[in-house]
């Protein structure tokens, strides 16, 4: 009887070793685990390495939920293989109280695991904690709540009414309390990227800036479409007003707290400029492709397409709304263009476009206003 049980366990482990989501099957190929050399030259300073690890952490959250649905044991679970190679450990899972599904996780630097490979200190640039949020899972009992939040964004371009938003915000605040904002990151894919953007924005309004990585963030909503119609009418009205004589009593004074020009022409506080989320979009993905729509200037409607140019005009400093990394390939199927796996591929070629996304400017518009954000009531330890 005992032999039969052992054979069954061995058979299950062998099956999971060949699972398409197993780390050694579909994970990154040419990326090394941290070692003692990272103390001298940290891999975390490489943007490609950082992007790859963040994508792997999000994949781990998808698999945490799949492991739960398929009743995998700790010995056969797929998720841990996606964080252990980078010397991190699972600290907390975020549970949707509506259906009990796992939609996020906090991963912390695992000092004990690092010491076994003679990594005496945390490599420079490696976050102490990462909050990773998954997107929609078209499988099992969680699909209903995932789609519900997808429709929430589609209708209102906001996720603040979801229980997941409040849960993620509270967990991120606790991590910042514990480790400090400069040692914490938040990352999300698809619907999870929508939550990550709005949670990061909520903290930025409080003067707390957390490094943010957004993979295939949603960009389409009915609210946005209606707003576009209103903006076109507003643009016509502004052009008409510009033809009228200007008032001589206009206030042309500048504020000492402002060091740049915001994406919408408003003044930007120095503190706000500290928060620059990283967005990773695929031109073939209709869920996020509108992020590549260039910002249109009001003078003549010319596009401010300054890909790769951080400051096109040095005399007029323009605040970076976000770092936008664009993946352009030939014709792709939707699930390939929207998939998370593409972001840890070895042959990935990204183009960096700064300050040219009209949609980013709109979504971050509320940050570019005075006065400067008040200090948060909660302090980092």
C-alpha cells in the first residue's frame, strides 16, 4: 500500500515537471539566479532583468490561483518555482472576499535563501517587497469576478469601486510602512495592471512614490470614448477663444515649487515628477494599443512624437508622464500579443517612447496640479 502511494506521488510530480506552465518549460531561458557576484555588480540595475523578474512574479500569482483551483500540494505546486530562483519568498496572498480567489501576492526578499548562495546582502536595486497583481483568468470560479471588474473598467475607466482596489491599496501601504517606498514595487498584467496603475496613482497623490510596472494595461473604455467627443468640442472652443483679445490682467507668475511643464500644459510639482510608472505595451494588442496614441499639441495638431528623446526642448522642461516601452511585431493573434510570456523572451526588442502618450497624460492628469501633495499620515519604519 505504501509503495502504491509513493508511486502515485512520484507520478504526480513527474506530470507537473512537464506542465506547460512549469518554470523550466516556459520560463525565461538566459537569466541567471542571483549569486555572490551580484553584491559587486547587481543584475537588478539592468532594466531587462528587472522587467523579466517582475513578469515572472506576476506569472506566479496566476499560478497561485491555478494551484488553488486544482488542489495542488506544496510538493507539486507550480507557483513557487517562479519566485524562488530570484531569492524571494511568498509573504502574503491577496484574496478576493467575493469568491475566495487569489488575485495578488506580496513577495519579499528571502535573506535565508540568499545566504545559502553566499549572498550576504541584498543586491543593489533589488526591492525588499513586490506586490504582484494578476489579470483575468478565463477559467474556474474566478472568471465571474474577473469579468465583473473588466466591465467596471470598460464602463467607468476606474476600478476604485472594486474590493480588490481597496485590498491592494491597504497591502501596499503596509509594505511601504514596513520597508519604505523606495524599497517596494508594484507590478500587474492586464486587469492587474489597471489596478496597479490606480493604486500607485492613489499613493502618489499622498506624496508616496512606488516603482510601478504595468504589462498590457487596459486602455479602452466607454468613458474614454465619450470624453474624446467632449475634448474635440473643447479644442474647437479653445481655438476660438485664442482668436479673441487676451486680458491684460493675466497672472504670469510661476510657483517656486514647480520645476516643469506637465503633459497637459500645467505646472508640475517637483515631488510629483518622482513617480514615473513603466508601461509595456504591444502594438498588436487592442486592449492596450491606445497607449501608443501620441499626444496631440493644440498648436496645429502636430504630434509630439519624441521617441527616445528625453528632453526635446531643453529650455522648456517637460515632465515624464511615464516610461512607455512598445513592442512592435508583425501580425499576431490576440492571446499572443496580450500574453505575459512575451515580456521575458530573449529576443525581445522594445522601443522607448517618452512623453508622447495622450492616454497616459489623461489618466495621470489629476497628479499635475497644485498644491503639492501633503505628507502622508503614516510613516515608513
